[in-house]
C-alpha cells in the first residue's frame, strides 16, 4: 500500500516510524507492532537502538546479533531469544519486553 510520506526524502542515516499498531486485547499484556523506514549509509541496515528505529551495522543484522545494536532502553538488559528469533529487554523489577523479528 502507499504511504503519504513515501515520496519524502529522509536524511541519510535517519529513520522514521511510518505505522504503529497497538493491541490491548490481552490482559496484562500489550502487543505493539511498528513499521519504520530508514535511509541508511553503505554498510548499515535498518535496526533498533535504544528502543527506537535506527541505522545499525549491517553485520549485526546479517548475523542476528540483535543485542549488538543496543536495542534496549537505558537500564534494561538485552537477551537473545531462542534461535536468535529476536531479543528481550528486561528491567530490574522483572518487567520484560519481547521483540520478535519478522
């Protein structure tokens, strides 16, 4: 589908969120899906840094070394999911965010 901002040029090395979908139908759980577009430099790919879309080293994406992007917020601990299918960010009080990669 077309997006109204699709024709706008992004500054090289930056990303923008183009879609955000929140599902609050699960008790004590929120499922959020976001889509971003990035204009990355050579050797970089779209990823996540400090819980925001960012251009990161493409080798981290290719090798599925998700925690190498430093994807979690300050004070959160990153851990790879089984089979490197994504990562989780855990706070000291045990609150966890799980991020599968699709």
